[in-house]
């Protein structure tokens, strides 16, 4: 049986409808897919797929390394001025240089963006590293110079006070030879180098009208301190200030006529010196006197009742 021809006009003279796509020869595939689209004319780009043409990544994503390098460079430059902490700034600067170089290479290959930011961040990081090194060196030199200067001043002060540096080393190392001790009143304590100290028992006295320190509660008493210098060097008792305690509390010093309180004369080898001190004590039967003949050179001597 022959296939009927397609008549462009219907019986009424109107254009006939085209064949239905659901006829046997134009039936859809079992999965309902439409027939393939015709190929585009030559010289024209292919039609876009179902999801459109591929879109390029946003500029912010392509410039991520460059932005990070710039931020690190700024942070490193701000922190490089702070002594000691600028070591961390130098480390940040190194990271900024590495990321900046990577960002510059990517921008040159066209796989990244932000080339200008990467260059600026790298430059800032390099400057921060250099400044951190210079400032650290200057700080170290300043600290070293200050320590040497202060050490020299301390040594000079000790020398002026008649303290030998060897004695200082011995005391700080726990090997002091002039160790202190505990004795009673009217007993003599002799240090290893020959310096002898004696404190008499406290005696009550009546302060004068213009005495200072006798207004508080307690009983005014006076002591006599004798220092015998049997060493080979001149002894300066200027630092030998007594500290008195009585009845569980410290006592106040009394300044009055006839009370020496602090000696001012140096004691030559083989000589001795006696001076008096006065205090307001809470309990005359419970008195303790602490004496330190010299700073660092001698340990404390305690005289008690």
C-alpha cells in the first residue's frame, strides 16, 4: 500500500496541519527525550547547553592570595617597631613574602588576580623583615650596654663601701665566711675575719625634753655597742644600724642628747669604737637586737635577752 502524499492545502483551501510528532515516524524515544536539535549553520557558535556557558570565577576568589599577602605585610610592618615582639612580625613577614610571590606568579600566568596587591604586600613584608632585624640588633646592643653600665656602677659602689667583689661572690654563692650567729647581751661575737661585736644589756633612761621618738607607748632603754676591729682592713660601721624588737613588735628609735645612734668614724685595724643607741621597748625582759656590720660582707648578728 503506498504512502499518501502530504497535501499543503486542505479540502477548504486552508493550509493543512503538519504531521503530528506522535506519529509512528516521529514518535518520541521511550524516555520522552526530544529529538536532537539541528546543527547550527557554519560560522556560528554552538548553542548553549542546558546550564548555560561556563562562568569565570569571581575576582575576589582569584585574588585571595594577593589580599592575604597584603594584609600580612601591613600587620608585619605595624609590629616590627615593637622591641622583642618584632620577632613575631618577622615570621609574619616571611609568610607574607611567600604568599605574595605565589600570587604574583599566578597573576602572571593568568590563573590569579590582584597582581598589584601581591606586589605591595610582598614589598611591605620585605621591609618589615628588614626593620625587625635592625631594631632587634639595636635593642640587643642597648640592653647589653645598659647591663654593663649598671654592673660597673654596682661594682664601683661596692668598692667605695669597702666591700671586696670576692666577698660578694662568696655570699651570693652561699660560701660566706663571715657567718652570723646568736649571742646574749654583754657577750662578744667574733666574725671569721676578726671583727668582734658586743652589745650591753638594755638600761632604762629618762629622755630629755627635746627627745624625738619617746612620745609613744613603751619604756625608753639605751644600749652600748662596741666594735673591735681585729681585721687587716679599715672597718666602716656606717651601715651598722640596729633593728630592735620587743614583746613581738618592732621598737621605735629614740633620738636624744647623749645618744650617738649612728657612728661616723672609721675603725682602724687593731682599734675599737663604742656608741650608744636608744629605743622604746614594749617589754624590757624581752628584747632582741639585730646587727649587720656590713652589706653582703657580714651576715646578721642577733643579740637577745
